[in-house]
């Protein structure tokens, strides 16, 4: 399987909860995948103001642009 092009945003939510928050959002979101228990990755192509709006959706939960253990 080929890797999707884009940046990754890791959030401490399940994939289904992440999809619910992103419903109707757009702004370059390509895919949401589960990467562990209550952890998901949002693959996106957002830049500038759109990436700020994407991160603002997850202000109430820990999130990062790089994968971290734990």
C-alpha cells in the first residue's frame, strides 16, 4: 500500500471521535487512521490559516505534529 502524501497530525482521540470532529471540515484532510488505543493520525495537506483551524479543532485534547510514545 502506498503512503498518502501530506502532513500528519496525531491526536489523543479514537479514530471515530476524530472523524466526528472533522465531519464537514474539509481544508485538505485526506484520511484519518487509528494508530493505537485512543490515538489517531489525521493525514492532511492544510497550510497556513487552514492548519491553524485544524489544530484549533483539537485544542481541548493533546495533539502533535510528530508521533510520540505514550
